[in-house]
């Protein structure tokens, strides 16, 4: 129980930092889309290249997040001592990931259903 409450405190701290637009180290984080773009897109004179660079960096960032999510799922599934209780606890701790998986599944299912046969 002490570990669960400790995790909850860390999660609260992380969310508070996120709301204040701060990194875990206290550095200011960009909070608006414009600030975010400005923070990691190197500008050149060609706006088309800027857009492409932005898209590549966004996709790389998304890929890293998805790889992390997959690693978390694999770690859970590779646990030889996995029990229903452990799974339920993991599911509660990773609610956002579970919701994302369900949303993607629903979108893929509806896309398949809307395709002509």
C-alpha cells in the first residue's frame, strides 16, 4: 500500500509540473502549439522544408512514445507470475494507455466496416 500511495504522489507531482508547463527538472516547457513548434523546429528560408522537418520530428516523438507503451505491455505480458490481480492493478495505473488502445481499435474496426466489399 505504501508503494501505491508513493506512486500516486509521484503522479500528482508529474501532473502538476505538466500543468505548469515545466519539465521534471524544472525547465520551462512549451505549452502552446506555436511554442512547441518554435522550440524544436530549426528554421530555414524554405517553409516547405520547415513543415517537413516538423512532421518528421513529430512522427519520431510519437514513435518513441508508442515504443515505450509497447515495452510496458511486453513487460506485463512477459511476467511469468502475472495474475488477474496484477493485471487489474496495471490496468488502473495505465488507464490512459488502455483508453488509447480501445480508441484505436474502434477507429480501425469502423474503418474496416465502412470499406466496400
